[in-house]
C-alpha cells in the first residue's frame, strides 16, 4: 500500500516538473524581440506587487477608521444610556 502512495507521489512530482519545464520552454523566444517580451514579465510583476502594497495600506487605514467610529459610537450609546 505504501509503495502505491510513493509511486503516485513520484508521478505527481514528475508531472509538476514537466509542466514547469514546458512552461519555461514556451516563453523562451530567441532573438531581441523575445528578450524584450521576457523582460516585461518582471516589470509587470513588480508593478502588481507595488499596487497590492498600496491596497494593503489603504485597508489598514480603513480598519483604523472603522475602529475609531465603533469607539465613538459605543461612547455615544453609553452616554445616552440607550
């Protein structure tokens, strides 16, 4: 039974490596045009990572505003004895 699982995991590992190597081979276009296209991938990735950091900062600010509003609401409710 354990042999079956090991063989199954080895097959999955082989399939993952095959997928990765075929994907790398698909994006390796020889020549200057290929190098220009391949150099835009890290640029696009960097821009995407930068925009996600900005969104996270906005989320933190929104969370702080929500916390502040909840505290103010609680003080108002407690002061009015509602």
